C-alpha cells in the first residue's frame, strides 16, 4: 500500500481484495464512471459500501 495525494497503489493477488479496493475507491458505488456515462452504460448504480475519494484540498 502506497499513500499519495490523489492516487495510490495496492499490490495483491487476492481477487476478493481487488474487488473491495476498487469499490472503496469509487465512493462505494457499484459502477465506475465509464460504465455509468457511456452509451453502453447505465445511469443506475448502487452505493454498496462507504467508499473514499480524497482530493488534495481535503488533505492539505
């Protein structure tokens, strides 16, 4: 785990942990922006967990 301002990195071979980390990085939403806003996507998504998104102004 490497903490940075608006990014970071997690290395694992655990697929379940990968899914959880992706979910947390999307505010807990079940779909990323690409899947929500493209023509093939759907505006529907669920917030399935409390997720995180910190911008530099939030941590300065």
